[in-house]
C-alpha cells in the first residue's frame, strides 16, 4: 500500500491558521501557520524558478533560523531533497559532501558567505542564495517576488525528504536518507512519549543540521500543530532565562549532556522556576548520572533518549516517571520500533547480557545516499539495522547503552570518528603511525587525543600536527592533545590496540 505523506503545514494552516507555528528569537519574527504556509509556498515557487524539481538536492548552510524550516517544507512541496550542512565543518569537508550529494542550489547564511561560495565553486553548484535572518537578501527578495501556482504533488511515505550527513567508520561522511515515513513515525513516537500537543512550545537550540535539532522535538512539534521557538545558537544564560520565562512558556526541549552541564553552571539556574516545562530530553551521548540527579533535585526530570540520524532518531526513551528510578537507562523502544541485542554470531543474548543493539521499524533509514554496497551490509537478512552501539537490558526490560563497538567518541554532542582524523594526520610526511582516541573531558564529555609515532629524522612537533588538523577538519574533531610516542601497541595482525594506549 502506498501511503501519502501529507503536508503538515498546509494541514495546520487549514485547521488552525492563527496558531503560532514558529518564533525566530534572533530576528523576532513570529509566523502563524497561515503565514508560514504562504512563505513556504512562495519559497517553493522561487526554488522552482531556479530549476529545482523532483529529487533535486537543496543544500543549506545556516545557523538555526526559521528560514531553515521553511526550506525543509518547501523542498517537500517540490518533491526535492533537503540537504542541511554542518557549519562547523571545514571547506574541504563541505566540498566532499557537496560533490557526493550534488545539490542544485546552496542557500547560505551571510555569516558563512566566504566558505559557502568557495564550496559552490569547488563543487560546481549551479545556484547560490544568501539568507540574512529576515534581512535584505536574495532569499527574501525571491520569496517577495515569487508568483504563479505550484503544481499539486503528492509525496509517498517511502520518498526521501532529507539527506543528512554523518561521519562514518569508513572515514568519510555518508548521507543518511531520511524518508517521510521516518519523520512521521518519529513524530508519532515523540508525541506519545513526551506529551506533545497543540499548545506545546518546543525550543530548538541544537543545530538543525543534526537530527536532534531537526527531529527532536522540532518536526514532531510541527506535525502536532504546536509552536517552535528557534534559538540561533546555544547560549546557557539565555537558555536558562528562556526556559523559566513564564510569558514565553516553553514546554519542551532536547539537549545533549554538554548543554545541561552548562545550564547547571549558570548563575540563574539555582533560583529559576521551570514549572512550565513538560519535558526536557537528554540524548546524543551518555548522560552523566550525577547530572540527572542534580536536575531531579530541582524537580526537573531529564528524560534520557537514545537515537541515531539513521533511526529517525528516537529509538529508546525513558518516561518522565522513571527518569530517576531508572537513572542511566535510555528507556524502552517506542510503539512501532523493534529492538534486539545480539552476540557476535547474531544470536539474541540472554536478558542482562551485553551485545550489539539492532533496530527495525518505519523510523529506520533505507540506507545511505550513493552507498549501495554499504547499504546491504548495514542490515541483517531480516531487516534489522546494525547500530554499532553496545546495550543490555535490566530485569524489567529497560535498555542501557553501555559502550560502542564502532570506533567513535562524542565531543559536545558531535560524533567524532577517529579514522577520519587519523587519515588527516597521515597526510603529514613525517608521520609513521598514529591513533586517535577520545579521553574524558568535564565540559565536552570527551575530546580527542592523538598518539603519533614519527619517522626517523622527521621535523614535526605537536603544534604542527594540531595546526594541520585545524586547516582540514571541523574544530570539534581537532585533537586537543598530541602525544609523540616511540611506538604504538599492536595485536598479532598489526591493528593498533587503542585500549592499551596510556590514558592519563
Ligand atoms: P544523535 O543526534 O542522536 O547523536 P547521531 O547519529 O549523531 O545522532 O549519533 C548517534 C550515536 O550517538 C549513537 O549511535 C550512540 O553511539 C550515541 N548516542 C545517542 N544517544 C545516546 C545515549 N542516550 N547514550 C549513549 N550514546 C548515545
């Protein structure tokens, strides 16, 4: 059965046109569903006039902005594919992604003009359009002058709405295909799990180029007909003030552990009244237990969730009433999601034992853009997706994410795959061998440390290695420390034994 993916914004514009859809804090712009619907239509007409049509990719390099959501919904109206880009990446990384996804147009925030235009040129992107957070720009001019009617189009649930790049174990980013079905089921799951209703107000501060910023709980809030409040970039003091602002009345937010660690450090936190909050979600990385308990003492139940770009993302969520009782757990799977925990041979482990978490359901990606060979490897024969995360269940069936099989660490909510950094360090002539690992860090959770063995007579020091990484990689991937070593520990087949590297 082919189910049609309905247009959420058009639907709510018909049913509750005067309801506020979006509030962009930086510019002060507030649009009702009726107004937002008109802007989305006009933007779709403008993109169509640039030649954007079915399946064309539309790249966006922007801080959080109500414009980014307009672009996402305008893509749906054209059957085009939304391609949000991570503004923390270096030009070389953006070039790689753009050559892989070949967008027809690049929309960019004016503060990223220099890098964006370099990428446009390097990747041969046909059109570029600047955005200025509501100010004078090609974007606003395009919306203002758009005319005509959009042809009626229907997207199917199985169609691709978004391609979102994640770094990978292969050392190069890969674009997860995100279908309408994934977004719809993720919205249904979030609504049930965290009580999203039309009067809900979600604040978005995680970057919308990540699934957390886009899909928890921003898109589910649009799906429900609630309001999204958009924070351009995260600022802990402002976040504290906004969360406790009784007039604004925020009810929902998702953050990574670093956001909440920073919130707890703000001056306002101790005396702030957060009584309007319905749900504070925490995910993207393991949450420190002390943090959940600290918030609990203030009457705030941080609900831990687990998910991936490839899983919608919601794959596990802890209900508010269990937030303290089951502290450390990421909860239970949502309604339409099946999970298994398996051993190396793919057999289910006994309850309580640790194994790899597998996931299946309509919220799971069909695969990666342009990676057909990989797309068969990531699934079991019966369609379960390999997460690369290690999990166990307690006696009540609650899931705990305990480790990772994939070589990855998480710095301030950003995933870092060491192989990508190791490859960049290998570009330096004097490097014989190197290995990168994540080491614990109070603020960022983990940061990178590189262990480097130099070739004889090489003229390299720690500073030069960091400088080289800095020129090639996003800041969060650049190792904070380099240790020069005489040799690295190896196993019999020559693989570096990372757990034997000195961690102090
Ligand atoms: P997200 O936005 O959820 O971080 P990504 O695709 O960037 O999505 O990263 C997914 C990975 O993040 C997971 O495979 C897992 O390793 C890690 N992760 C997410 N949530 C948790 C959690 N609650 N506990 C531990 N690790 C987590």
